[in-house]
């Protein structure tokens, strides 16, 4: 929605890694240098670690754009809690090797034959394993064993390991990983962006989609955004997405620190509700009991059920507020001569309390409706099949 309102050619702060938006911070530049050195060696392990959302996957996507598929065969694996045998089968499938129904020994044999064939054709093979902190020790040991495969004196496989800081600590300290540590030829930890880099990062992404100053970024906004996100790129994307969406909903041509505060408060409410960074409308009104996971069929039925119920609640609140305001207006039109005795007896504190309650409910209604609208727009834009809606 906001991309159309502001005239962007695309969505500059999407959460999925996109090498077109690659931004080279000082830490990313060092990481690319280590990766370049490691790939030139053609063997062993290269380790890249970083906090969740630091940009590891985007870094790899950028690296893949710079490789020649005629010279380098790449397999990418995003791990869950796999043991050694399971990981071997997943790696084989990532290289396109059919190992269904085979035991681990036969799967290993199939992988070795594949790597030898690639080497004979003049190709090198690179295995990229993401989320390595989820692997158990047997899986890490199996990857070390894969690095032993050779054709003559020529190593057949190089591995790039990506993980969160706990993986870096495990690799450095665990006594059973000494042999794997000896195979690591390059390692780097991705740091968060600093305040200046956050500003450059945001402007870089905006300009990539044709931003020409609309919306304007009011003074103080970008430093406040750095403080709110700690310089983690994915958090910056999350907040900027919400901020631009709020600006489009309210038809604002400028983004302000006040709008950022509203967005952060709303995102904090999402967290308190136990929702994900991009919740579906099913999670807007939480129940007391834990809800069952929403199926695709459940989600497809949301506009006709949950959203309708939420809008009905909004209309009911509006009617109550309008009635209360009408009563106050009616009281204001009564002749002074008739109301003077009443006004003298009226408790001023009660009047103020009524007005405060009305203002509070108006604010709650606005926040609730804006939250519903934001969630609905994000849900619709999250799937291309719903774009027409």
C-alpha cells in the first residue's frame, strides 16, 4: 500500500533477503573480504556469525550473485535440529542427489561420487549451512568428515557455516570440536550498524525504489530509529515498514518521531499479545486460551469472519461515544436560567471524569482501528495472490 501512496517502484524494507538492496557496512565489507579469501582457498570452513537479523542471509545472497555457476556448484541448507544422519540426507538433496531410501553410508557414497564428477568437469563445490546453532555435535562432525573427500590431492568440498553468536561460542570452546576448528580458514562476526550507517542504510534502500524526498524524514527521526532498533538491519526494516504504512494510512507527507513512538508502542502491543512480527488478522484479538495454529483455510476465511467482527465492535463503540457526546451537547443547549440550579449542584469532578473517559475511549478506538487496518494491509500484501484485494 505505502509504495503506491509514496510513488515507490517497490517495497524498500521487505524482510526477505534481497541482494538488490545489499548495503555494505564496514562489518559487511570485512565479511566479504573474508569470504573472498576463503573461497579462493577452495577448502575447509568459513564461518560467519551474527545476531538474528544482522544480514547474514543477505550477505550470502550477494555473494551468490558474484559467483559463476559454470565454475562453482552451490548447495544451501537451512538447518533445524538435525543429527548427523539426517543432515547427510539433507545435504545430498540440496545438491540434487537422489538418496531417498538409502542409509547414511550409501548417501555418503552418493555425495562423494557427485563431488568427484563435478571436480572432473572442472567445477568446485560449496556447501552453505545456515542456522548452525541448531545442529548437534554429530551433525558438525559429519560435515567435518565431508571435508575429507578428495580427488587425488584436490579437496572436493568447501563449507560456509552461518550461525548466531552461540554457535560461534560453541565452535570456539567445545572440546569435541577441536578437529573442526583446525579446518576453519576464515571467520568473521557481523556487527550491527552504527548510527551513521543506519541513516545511510535507510536512504540507500529508499533511493533504490525511486524515493525523491517524499515522505520527508523529520529531524531526530533517524537517530531515534537507531536507538529503537540497536542497528540490527531486520529490525530497521520492520520498523520502517510499519512507519511508512502508518504514514500512508494517515496520508502524511512527513515521518516524525511522534509517529515512530506510535509504531513502537503498537509493535510492543503485538509482542505482548504473543504475535509474530507479521501476525495474521487472526491474532489481533487474542483469546484467553491458547489458539490452535491457523491453517491456510483459516486464514483465507479471515476477511469474512474476524475482520467483520472487529469492525462491528468498532461501530458499537462509535455509537456509544456518539450518544455520550449528544447528551453533552443537549445539556449545553439548555437555557441557563433552567440549568443554573443543576450546574450549581453538578460535581465538577464527575464532569471531568466523564470527559476523560470519552477521550480515552476515542483514543482506544483510533488505536484499535489503526491496528486492525495495519494488520489487514500487511496480511494482504504478504501474499501476491491477495494483491488484487
